[in-house]
């Protein structure tokens, strides 16, 4: 079964370029603005959209994305409303891949079978769960794969070859290499180390390898995209969103455009990468 993620990476491979993957939290700063931003992302240059499922204890996220999740929760965002957000996006865009990223607790409470069915029906293409290791594949990974959803695995810099083979066993869609140890937005990616890590992962899998955590500028995105199949950026987009809000944390007339402008600049960086390498 070919997903939108598979189709998009196949198309980009033909074009000879890497993907720009944009991350934003569902419902930040409110549901309507969040939908307007997500609708603007493909035109701004996002090839794949990662939508964060807000959670009260996001252990892998740095201060910016944590604050983003808290704004969304304060605005009344729930997992059910996150799926409705995807459904509303799909009404106008049937091509851009959507990945939900987050933690297992809200899905467990929602009910795994119900979540998988509702996510598929809403138009979700893949899942990234930060806190479900490969040893727990029966919990969500296997049901998700059976329903035709990609299950995208995070690979930390600390994973040796033995661990890598375990992690990659049920991975699909793409592999997400975490370029730094620690939380999102905490440090800049070391491009030399990233290049070596991507090459090592590619020896173990034919799946596209995307790199995230520690990419904040068009220059960094371009450098990563020289060797990886995609660059994932979240904190820089969340920072742009936060900077556009008023003193009470509400959206302004600048909010959608502020995020779209940063996405466009980062996407140009990624798109310039392969041409520069040739």
C-alpha cells in the first residue's frame, strides 16, 4: 500500500531534491489560526507537514515547543480536535503528507483501535511516537501499519548498528534521525556528524532518511539536505508564530504570514541543496 508519504518521497527523488518537513503544534495559538497556518504551508514550500499532538508532559521538547503545546491546550485543543483539523485540511489538499507526532498517553486514553481508524479516516498518513520504543510495537506500531499508516521511527545519535536494526524493523515512510542528544531547539546540529550518521543509517535501510532537531536556519537546512532526504524544522517555526502574537498570546494579522515566510526561506534552503552539490 503506497501512502502519500511514499508517493511524495518518490516524486522528490525523481526531481533530485530533498524534502522540507515543517512541524507545528495543532491548535497553537487557537484552532482556527492553526488550520489557516497549516493550509498555508504547502504553498510556502513544505513537502511534508508534521503536526504535534499537544500533551501536558512532552519530555523530548524544548521550551518553545512545550510552550506551544500549552498554548494549544489552553485554547481547548484535544486529540479529537487534532484529527478534525487534519480532516479540514484534507478538504482542500489531498496530496500533502500529514504526520502526527507526539506521545502515547493521549492515544492510549483515546483507544488505540479507535485512534488508528479515526486517524486514517481523517487523512493522516503517518505517526511518530516519541516514547514508544521498538519493544512496544504491538501497542500501536503493528495496528497502525495494518491500517495503512506509516510508522516513522526516531533514531538517536546514540543508536549503534545492533540497535539500529531493531529500530528499523517495522519502520516505514521515512526514518527520522535526531541530530542532537537532548531536547528540541537546544543546540545546532553538527553537520559533519549528521552526514556520517545519515550514511550509516542508509547502509541499513532503503527508506528516506530525514534529519530533525537542531535545524533553525536556511543555511543549516541546506547543509543537512545535501546528504539527507529531508530536513525537519519545528522550533524556528514555533518561534516565528510566538513572535507574531499579541501581549495576551492571541493571534494577530501577522501570524499566518510570519510562519509562512520562515517556511518559504527554509524551503528555499533545502531546495538549493542538491543543485549546489552537483
